[in-house]
C-alpha cells in the first residue's frame, strides 16, 4: 500500500474516550485544528500511552 503526500503536516494525538485509548489524526489549517480520523488505539499505542501517564 502506498502512502500519499497531502501537502500538509499531520499529527496523531492519543487520549481517553469513555475509558478507551483513541488515536486522533489531525492537521492545522487557517488557525483551526481539523480532525481527519479517530480510531481505537492499537495495543502497542495503548501501552505507550499508559507508560507516559503512569505514576
């Protein structure tokens, strides 16, 4: 599968939504943040998320 260049910088942010870790793909345009997609985080992403926010 080939990845496309959309001519913009894209970011992934992780957070909790109803107790689940989600991955939000977004970009900034004209001083606004535009959400491109949201999905359940993979097990690897969940592990990284909880390692960052554990005591």
